[in-house]
C-alpha cells in the first residue's frame, strides 16, 4: 500500500491467532494517524493497552444484551416513524433512509438524546467528506502526512461540524447523568459523564468516546441493512420465504418484539449471509509489536498485516458456491465444520465490536418492521461497485421502488 509492504492473512486459523490467542502481541497500525486522530482521537476504537481496557470495562454495561433488549419497542418505533411516509410506487434512497434510522437509534439508545431533523441531516452531510478522506489514495500514501492535500480543508470542516454536534449532545445531557436514589441511567453518555464528574474521564476523552459511538455506532448497521435490501430485491424467492416467516411469527399490524425474534431463524440467516457477502468492515489491520513468524514468513515489527473479511468470506476454500446469496448455508448442520474465522464481520477476540449485540438486534427489528409492510425493488445498475473507506459503501445511489405488501 503505497510505500508500505503489507502482509495479507487469509487462513482462518491465523486470523484467530492474531485476533484471539496472540492478540496481546499485535496492535492496530497507525497509518493515516493524523486524520483519524482528528476524527476519533483516543476513543474506544483506537485506544490501546490499559487505557483501552479501562474504557472497554466502563462501556460494557451500556452495550450488554440485557440492557439493549429493553429497547426493542423504541428501535422498532424509530424504524416505523421513518418509513410510514414512504411514497408507495415511488423510489427512496435506501442507504440514506437506513442511515437516518440507525442514527436515531444510536442517539437514543446510547447517547440518550433526540436531535432536530436538521442536526441529524448535518451528521449525514458530514459523513461524505469524512469517508472520502480515508479512501485508498496512492498519492496520499506516497507523500508525508504534514503535506497539505486538496481535500484536507473539506475534511477539517466536516470534523468541525461533527465536533459542534458532539458538543450539543453532551450539553443536552449535562445534569441528567445521575438519576438519584441509586437509579442512574445506563446509556453510554450517562456512564461517561459520571466518570468525568469523578475525575476518571477527561473532557477530551469524553469527546472522543461520543464521536466514536456516534459514527461507528450507526454506519455499519446502516450498510448491513442497505445490502440486505439489495440482496432481497435481487432474490425474490428468499424475500418470499422471509415474508412468510415474518407473517407467521408477528402479530398483524404490531411492532416486532425481542421475544418474537427468537422464532425468526431465517431472518437471522439472511442477515448473516448479507454480512458475509458485503461485510461493512471489509478489512481489519494489525501490526506485530515484535518480529513474528506467520505461516513461514518473517514479519517485521510494525509491518501492516491485513485480515480481509471480504476475501475470506468469499473464499472457495471455506464456502460452497461462495458468490451465491444462500441463507440456507447458515443452517447449523451446514456450518458445523466451518472454521470459526472463515466469517468475522465483527472482528474477534478482546477487541471484537462492542456494539455487536445492539447491531444484530437493531438490524433484525428494522428488517422485520419494514418488510412487514413493504417490498423494495432496486432500480440501479448491477453488479454493485464500491467505495472503500473506513467501511465499504456502494458507489451508486441505492434507489429502490417502494411496493406495498
């Protein structure tokens, strides 16, 4: 990658070694450090060592399944509110629509706020120049990070906009982090504010954590949903089976609940297969702290090692007919002998995605809510082309025609 000699690992056993068994011997590399530090700072995604362990321990209760499961009605309501006025017979930009829903959810469930529509739109507008800054660019790789580039000003302005939004979010919660009588709210921002008040969390770290939660907490789920709607549109037989499962399990006209999700196996398989073919986080990077031997190759300390979900999820070594969209491959008997890390959309090991349970619950509830009332028909070009940034987005606008069920 540019001047950096990069090692690529595609064997699931080696992926498990880097992410799980020998995780302490590897860390996240620091390429494009200046830009990503401006954006996410020392939040949970980028911090290391004892600082990361403290942050992870502090955040874990807010992301527990026991807590997020109690928000099933709120998540379904956010989805219903956004799609109730969809223009039947006309088209909607599904990626933009899913982004709005997942932003509503992360603001509510993890940050405890509701922003005016214009402020939510401002977040979406800022994401485009932020994403563009991290697209692969051989020129940027070849020049020092201190050398100004044409898109630096637009990126800085987008980060400034997001900083203002974070300030608004924190200001809206000041004084509400303690409920009194030992009944403190457990959304992540409340937890962070209490830690700040005890002197355990600096103001800068608070900003970094809120920014990380705001951005990382909605984008991957919105993309999973976008690709799921695309795949269902392209595979009407799968869509019909999903609709039949939903109709059999859900009360007519009622919002889905977390209890009902337990009976929706096919919905879970559809989402797993979507994340296999189109993993929003398509590459994970690690770098060894000391020189290390991997599969007969000597890897020097500090060298980037790429663990590409995109390639491993589509490898014929581990998947029959790997390019096919086949939710049935997630039946227990078909996946029993599959290597554990042939599939890792949420990473793995100590640094696996802390929001995994929320993301899966959210995706199931949103699909169940929308698919109970609508069919979506993709009207763009195929095959899809992609823009790889921190996550992988479709290059074309994902316009889909809304049809009633």
